[in-house]
C-alpha cells in the first residue's frame, strides 16, 4: 500500500505538468477556442484571414457551415496535403476547401456531414486520400464526433467504437490532455508562444502575406518563411522524416476491411447523389519517396494506392496525381518539406488530370509490393504554423 501511495505521489506532479502544459500551449487549438469563431466570421464575409496558427480547424469548419447561406460548387476534403487547393483550380466555380491537418476518414465523413445537413450538396467533391486512412491502428481522435456519428447513421454504417460507455460521452479530443505526443508537440511550441504570444488572426484582402493565412475559400497560404526554404533545408526535412517511423503507419500490416467499406459507402453515396468525385493522390518529396519505397515495412502504402485506383476505375472516378512525384513530373523544388508540395505543383497536377499528360498515361497501376510514403500530418506541430 505504501509503495502504491509513493507512486501516486510521484506521478501526481508529472500529471499536473503534462496536463498544464498541454492546456497552456495547446498546439492544435483544442482548448482555446477564442479565435475559431472569429476566423469563421471573416471567411463568411469573404475575407482572407492571416496569422492563423494553433487553432482548431475542425471547429472553424463547424462555425463556417453553421453560418453558410448558399452551397459551393466544389468542396475539398482531405489532409494538410490538399489544403493549398484554391478556387483557381476550378475557374468559374465556387469552392471551399474543408481539408484538415491529420485528416482521417472520420474527418471526411464528419466534415461533409456539416454541409449535407445544411442541404448544400456540391456539384463536385475532391477527396485527398492517404494510405493511413485504411490503417485501423491509427486514429487522430480529433474529428467532430457528433457529426461523424450522424454521418454513420445516414450511411447506415456500424459504429465500431469499443470505448467504455462513459468514455464515449467525452469528446475524443480531450484525451489529448494526457497525451505524451501532444505534450511533446506542446514543448516544441513553448518558445514560439513565449516570443509571440497566442496568435490573433486578422482579416486581409491580400493573396499572400508574411504569415500563414487561410483564404476566404478555405485554402491555406503558407507563410513566407516556409515558401523561402532552401532546397537543402527541404532535403534535410525529407531525410529526417523518413528516419522517424510515422505514427499513422505504425502496425499498418493490411488494409482494414471496415475502413474500406466506410470509404466505398461514402463515395458510393456521393455518386448516387449525382456528385462528381475526384480522388487526389498527393505526391511526396522525391528523396522521402525513394527511401520509403525501398523499405518493405511500408508495403501497405503501395497496396492502398492500388486499392484507390482500382475503386476509381470500377466507378469511373478520375484520379489526379500519384504518390510517386516523378509520375507527376514533380521535383524537389516543388516541395516545402517531406510531404507538402507547393500550390503551383498541385495546380499542375490538376491541369494534367483534366488533360492527362503522356507521362501520366504511361504510368501503370502501382503494384502491391511498391511502397511509397505517407504524410505525417501530425508532424505539423513541428513549427509555429501548426504544421510540419
């Protein structure tokens, strides 16, 4: 008994430091909601919003959808790798980018549900699909839980939540209070918080500014610091990324049947509504892709790409891009880090998708044994902007 009490006395201050730091720094803006409603209000007014970091993107989406008055022609869902897709990708059409960092299938279903419940069914949906979306051992626990559950009900999909009943009553995001990985991310952002304080988003009509900015169409404009990174700095980031084992690919031994069913049911429902669907396979930095391709531990990445392409072929759904940057005509100069390409690079991919280039036409479906590499979206905590 005494030994147990001594352990508790030792762990108590550790827990206090862990929880206190996570709440104070809050690198993903889960517990400080002041900025979210303000950002959504600016977006609804048609204004770009600069100095955005450490905010809850999912909550912004909820506020934005609540205040939206008319439907958009194009909606984009995905991860931080598709956030740079803006209205210029689809001239003459209205667009909103509802992608979120570390996005999962849960996020995709929940975020689409926001617009569906308003009756704002788009003409076209762009889905950025990632291999880890089919990894049952990964869940960022950040999705809009209520919307996700309602989406499952609408699609008649089972709720596979094995958490105890009481745990289900608590927002999944609050589990980050005691998360060691969130604590690590918080520590990485302490200096930025001390130097600059908590960010105060402000509206602007500029297309690009020195700060990170969310444009009125929901797309992300990276700050000047990231846009100006040297090739050597980006190369080092790519190498370091592969040297770490991405959390979302941990224990990724097979494509989960339940997640495949969720993906297929969701896309099938979109197609049945007469919505055009485009799948985006965002490429990775050439060095990172080559290193990951040589490692058999990531065989599911290639299998996931084969699966997405196979589904698309069977349902006449266009696929833009490939995990292999070479197949898209991209080089190291097109990347900001190991996993995020520039807006201009993705725009070229979309132009190729509309009118496929000879290079893309010659690329066969990726064999199951071919391994690519996946974006570690949770690494967005590595810089003050809230992304890798």
